[in-house]
């Protein structure tokens, strides 16, 4: 935490506990005055070993675990996972289930983008915007809770369909929320484009041009704000998106303002999609019967998460326990451009630039970043010893009785 | 002697200022919350916060300068309390007044800012260091328009005393209309002085945690917070004394008017806080030097010309 | 002095400032914690303000199962907070490790690392539960001797 002096440079750590980051991640920003000259990204604080845990549970248990990859975009992860398994098992879900998946996924997009809008407002010190958008978000959560039974981690997907039906009153409530949100969203769009302080803080910040976005492999609103039409719902439709018309939303600003506008317009588009789905909701069954054992094979399943393209790789081995799952969450793809976006900015713009990709650390932390300099502080001798004892205990070797001499020097 | 002490310590001095400051903070937070569709804190909240901080453990970082770390909050609070002596609360009866006290008040007003800077500097934490550098940088931005805006009315009133100005304008209220641009300049740069949004860069929560106060805790933080609310009272009183002079001569009525005026100033500041995003340092400096300062300069020139005509 | 002590104790009960730390959660509990501060639930009614610096905080609101990488940081933050301080474990993962218990990178509940005053189970914790927990924690302070009790959640 000490400032490292030298050429008037200060290294300032942002995170892992920092008010602008709701989740642990660490950015070491080297400053020259107020300018960022170097940025180092250190993630992995949220790595829980989830993929490994999936390999010791059956498919239904795994489904709930996969939902906990991320609490904000849980539906998109479970959709991607279910789709993969369904493809391996050769199931095709009933049309009503496909429509319900799309409705929940668009509601999730609405809540996620409203959440983002609020966080963005908070990052630039505009708490009123934060409060307003979170107030509106509660309406979306109300219908999500009504449809799925939970405000977060919906648990509506199951292998072979969905677990709950949309009844008449739910549909009416969703329609009411859509009507309410349409006005609000138009107001926010107007605000983003006309409010002087807001546009002063958002325009021209965190530039990631079309070329750079392609180079760094940006996905989702970050890529779309740079003019790259990359939306899995359109280029590789899944579930009911095959039938539902989705209008592409892009922008050419390539900065934070562009990403804001893209997100708000996407929300408006989501309202259209939900409206269409409600109007054309087919009747029929909700699930098809899924086998307990999934035939061996490999599959890649892609969905469009609120933050961009979400990829699941699944390998099954013919038993009721899956062999391997790999989650490539959208934030993971967007991290690569972050250093490029941060360098040359003012310190004041760092939080909003980080927030603008809508980072989801729990999605992205698929591996521990072992940083030699930092790692030495992380675990002292005692901790290391406990860790190794635990490690061997799990493998049937109890070493806790072995007395170690008291070490004076702690690593 | 006793009455002078009472005036300085109880009413309208230190005790009144702290109590009224806590009330204004409540009002500010409540209005801010209502503007955000929240219900906001209960009326005793600032008092509870203050008492709680008094009861908390005070941690002084090992590598901070111990003596300065302890003494700076007290310096800050006492400077604000001293400045308040010269500002009229009851009509014509500030605790003390002399020709030129406006200058003293403005001078004393910079001390809390400087002690905040030093507090951050002596904390030896990166966030605090950056926050304190920002405090000082920001001071150079708002100080000039704030001073000029407060001096412009003094030119017409031909007195350098806050009380004198208040008296002059309450006798000639029409002259006050001339000062309306300066009034807004003073309000906006006062917001900068108080380090509230959109000028809350030194304690920008999402960038540098809590700025200069990041290492402060317990009693010392309580004193700094108290100093901040007292500064709020001082700025509100000063602006309302200079720019909203409406006096009847009846002490009770004047006191009521004082409350109304300061609350009106506070409401404007709360509205400003809720309606804007935080500016960046370069934007803030540009705004202060390119917009506020020219307005204040024009105001001074106009006032000089009018004074020549009179 | 008795009166001042009483007043300070009253202040502590009426002004809980929280510090939010995610020790490796899925985000669900975090967004619900933040949602508790927003207009629908508005924890500021009870005097709760979210603070950024551990030095200013009274309650550490901690979500998620503790991962190996956040463990040290969690301890450090807890040590930086001035007394009296309280810890709330928000969510099933924070209480016991929950769904992630047994993963190679997860320590388990928050109480493996720092002492916990309030456990709030739930996946995710609803803001109402959080509000109720804050109220219950503050109510325990009325009986000073029993403040360490773990029945508050």
C-alpha cells in the first residue's frame, strides 16, 4: 500500500476491497500525476474451483452449480449448459419452454443492464442515477421472482425444458412492467445523450476502436459499441431466438458513452422481444424427459449473456457425471482490452472504464492468477502447512500428527 | 465578559453552530434521499453518527506523523469556529465584528482545506496522498471565483465587514439585484469549497476510497466530520448574510429569517449535489477558470463602475 | 460519565456504517446487499451508510465462501476496522461454504477466518433478510453482555 516513488510515479491499488468494485479484483494503476501510465490487472480472487466441483456431481446438481457461476447472469449460464446437454442427449425442448427461456433471458438482460446503468452512475459520482435505475430494476426483479420464485439465481432451466410455467397473471404483470420500463428507458437514453455532466464524463473515455476490439477479441456491448455486430442471438440463434426477430443494436462511438447507449437501446429491444414472445407464446408441454446418463461426446454451446458471448464446452463420458465443463464467460474475453483502455486515461476515469465492460469477476475468475510478487504474502508458513495437511487428508493420508519444529522465519 | 463567552461558546457561537450543523446535515441528507426516491435517515442521524464516532477506537497508522495526525482535526474545527464569530446570525449582533472581517473569514475558511490536505499528506497512504493533492489542486480552482464573488458586493457596500455589508444591503435591497450573478458564482464555488458533488473529487469514493480521511477513525474522524458540517453552516450563513440580506431589526424575526435563508441555500446545494455527476479534475478547473472566474470578474468590473457612478 | 457512555452506546446502535466485502461470492448476495441500500429497501432509514474505508466502518458485510486468494485480505480488512466492530456473514456460502464447500480453492465459511456475529442464510439473501439482520444485530447491543451471541441471524 506504500506509494512507490520514482519519476513522480505512484502505484495505487484499486481492490480487492474497493468501493468501486463490488467484487474482488485488483488493479494496480501506476500514476503520473493524475494520468494512468501503466495498468496491471490481477484477478482470481473469486476463483472457487467451480468447474472442478462440477466433475463430481451429477447433471442436475451441476446445473445448480453452473447457475452460481454468476448471480447476475445465472440464467444465461444454465441455458448454455442445458443446451449443450440437450444437444448431446439428442433432445429438442418443447416450443413453450424455448419461449419461456427467452423471456427469462431477456428479463435478465433488463435487470443486468439496469444494474449496470446504476453502477455506472455510481462510478462517476452520480448517485441519483444509481438510485433511479435500481428503483426501476426492482420492478424487473418482482416479475422475475414471480416467474421463477427467486430474485437472483432463478433456477428455471432444467435439462429438457423449464421448470415453471407462465400463467395468465404473470404474463399480464410482465406486460405492465414492459410498459412502465419503456418510458423510463427512453428517459435514460435522453439523459445519457443530453445531460452535460453525464456526457462530459462518458464521451471519449475508454476508447476501444473497431480494430482494437477485433484485436483483443471484445464481445457483447463493448464490441457492439465499436460497430461490430456480434450478437449470438442473431448470428447463431438458439432457443426461441430462431423465430423471434432480434434487431441488431450497434453504435460507432467506441467509448463508454457508446456502450451506455448500446445497453439502453438493447434494453428497449429486449422489451420488444418480450412483447413478441408474450404475444406468440405457444402452448404445450414444458419439458421432455431427459435421460440420467448422457451419451459420451463433446459440445460447444453459445449464448448471448447480457455482457456478451458466453461459451460452454462440455464433455460427457456416458455416465451420469460429466467429464469436463469449461465456461468462457464474456468478461473473460473483455479483460484483454482493459489494459489498452486504461492507459492514458485520468485516474478519475478508471472506475467507469472498468465498469463499462460490465465486469463480472465471478464469471471471469476461471483460474487463479499466480503473481509471484504477491503470492509470497498470501500464505504464511502455518497456512501452508494447514493447506498441505488438508490436501493429504482428502487423499487418505493424515499427517496432522506430524509435529513440525517452530519456524522463526515466516515466508 | 460572561456574555461575550456565552456568545462565542453557546449562542450564536460554537454550540449553536454545531447543533445547527448537525441539523443542516440531516436536512441535506433527507432532501438528497427524497430526491432519489428514498425515505432517508431519521432526524437524529447526524448526532448518532457523531456520538458513535466518539465511542469508536481511534487508530493511528504506524507510519503516520502522530502529532500532526492528532492535531489537524482540532485546527480545522477551531478555524471554522473562529470564522463563525464574525458572521451575523442575529441582526447586527455577531459575536464580534470589525472593518475587514470579511477578509479574516475568507482567510480562516482556507484553513480547514489546508488541514485536510496536511491530514492526507501525513497519513502516508496512497489514497490519502492523491486525495490531498486533489484537495489542494481543487482549492486553486474554486478559491478565486469564491473570493471574487464575495468581494464584489463589498465594493458597492464600501465596507469590508460582513455585518456592514448585511446592513447596507438590507437598507438598500435593490442594489442586491446587481449581485445576482455573483450570488450564483458564490453558491457553486461554495459547493466546491465544501467538497460536495459534483466537486467531491478529493473524497471520490469510487476512485480513492475516502480521500484524505481514509486513515482517520474514531474521535479524530468525528472532529473532522464536525468541522465539515460547521463549514457547511459557515458557508450557508456567509452567503445568506452577503447575498440575501433581509433584516427587520427584531432579533427573533431576524433569527427566523436567518434559518430560512440558510436552509434555502442548503436546499440549492443539495439539489446541485443530486443532479450532477462528479466532474473530473481537468473539467473542474476548466469550469472554474473559464466560466465562474470570468463571471466574477465581470461582476467586479460592473460593481466598480456603479460605485464610480454613485 | 454514565450519561456519555449511554449516549455513545445509543449512537452505536443508531449509526451502523457498513463495509461490503466479497470474499468469493457468485455476486448474487452482493447485488442484494447493494439493493438493500436503494429506494425500495433504503437501509439509510436505519442510519446505514456504505463506507469505502475499513477505518470508517462498523459492520463488515461479507459475502461468499472465502477463497484462498481473498483470505489474507479479509483478515487484513478486519484488522483495519476500529472497535467495536461486527461481522455479518451474508448468504449460505458465507455461513458455511454452501454449494462451494469442498472445492479446492475454498476455505469454507467466513468464520473460518474471522469471528462472525450474524449469520444470514439464503441463496441469495433477500434484502428483507439483510434489514432484519441489521436490526437484530443492533438490538443485541442493548444487552451489552450478550453481544457476541450467534443467535442474531
